[in-house]
């Protein structure tokens, strides 16, 4: 079985790979190819080569496509892969997307339209659920599962919002830290003195999360962001499991 997880950026690759390793025993294999019949596009700074994980005879790739407006090229590759393989079919495609300031249904409609533009027609997309795409290759009927995971489910935000909820789960002190970290970032932004920094909503969310993690893990606060990000046991947080536990239903 082959599964492909599409996400916006490198942070999601780290979190999802860590989650699958901890919860289901998937191992990162940097020298392993996802398939031989088709290749991923040339890596870029915003969209590096997908990370391939293996478990028994199964393979899974986590691909940061390079931002919320870059999923189409991934859908194009999937459609091409389905047409150009003899036996390396993709069984599951997870689409992990941030809702930002949009309604979940708006995000699903955009995904559905982009899939259709690349020849993958799905009559309806339901968030956090299996949606079947049926197609034929050489008169054989096949099915690929498409599982969109637009986060968070019940409020505006992004994956950083899910992680901050995970920090708050630890108790009153952690909730206080997250609140004060948010207040700190708000105060800086509202000062009107920033011209170079925190000019985009996504960067503001990252700053909020980084501020909270730096307080709870000060010994890692001067390290690289990925080390700081991975200083929490995210796989045990109910917020993370609620949003991403569906991965385990199909790749365990």
C-alpha cells in the first residue's frame, strides 16, 4: 500500500512524521524512493523533496507542497502517476490544509475544484473522512481514498492553533502561558512599530507558538526552530489526536 500526505509547509512534515513514528511505528527512510514509475518534481526551498516513511511492505510520503496555493501541482502529479504506473498505485491521499480565516466548507470546495481541474473528479468532499475516487486503468476499476484534513475543525487558524491547544491541555499554568504569549505578540503588532517582521498571518501564528514553547522549554529556545517545535510530546495531546488520528485509521 502507498499513501501520500500533502501539506503546506515543512513544519507539518515534522509534526506528522513524528506523530506517525510515535503512534504507528513508521520509520523515516531518507534513501528510499516512494515509487519507481513516477517521480516528484524537483525540490525547491519552499517545497523540499517528500520524506518517505516505511512500515513492513508499505510506503508513505509526506510532501510539503510549498504553501496553501501550491496544492494543484501535487494533484497534477497524482493524476499523472495513476496513468503511468503498472502496480505502484496510490491508495490514500491525505490533504492537510489550514483553514486560516475561511470556513471549512470553503476550503473543501477549493480542494474539490483544484482536484477536478487536474482530472480527479469527486462528487463531494467531507472533511476528516474517506472520499472515494474511482477510476479505470486498462479496464480495471480502482479506488483511491481522498481524506481532506482542514484544520482546526471548530475555529479559525492553522496547525499552530492545534498545537497551542495541545499545550493548554497540560493545565492551568500552560493555559496562562499561551494566553500571555498571545498577549505579548498582540502588543508588539499593535504597537505599529513593525515594518519588516510579522507581516503575514501565518508568521504571526508561528510567533505565538514559538513564544509559548520558548517559555515552557527555555533550554531549547536558542536552538533551531525544528528542535524547538519537537520539544513537546505532541502525539499524546488530545487536540493533535483529534485532528490527525484519522491517519492511523488508514496507514496503521
